């Protein structure tokens, strides 16, 4: 990306990822965690925030504030109806 444009000095890198955690559960029940787990405090804070995010998502679903996906973003939008 070219740097010939003005950037906000308070947000030079936008929403670039700085840490990633991947949690995988296998068919046999084994679980693995990979990614930025070297710093215990940071890793646990990321997991706590992820849990809170999942809880907020389900709270919105249960309160009736569901996510509506536009038809153009679904595979059914490409289907042609034959009458």
C-alpha cells in the first residue's frame, strides 16, 4: 500500500491484527490453543474479552436484536427462480 496519503496520527495502523488466539476442538474432544500465549496476563485478558463478546452476542439474539444478512450476501441470491 502506498504511503502517499494522509494518515490519522493517532491511528497509524488502523485495525491491523497485533495478536491472535486460535482455539480448536477435535472430534475426539482434544482441545488446542495456539497463537499469542507467551504472556499469560495478555492471553487470559484476550480470552476473557472473547467470552464477554460471545455472551453479548447471545444476549442480543435473545433480546430480539438479531443480525439480518442482506440477500445479496447469501448463496441464495445467485439462484434463479424458474416458474
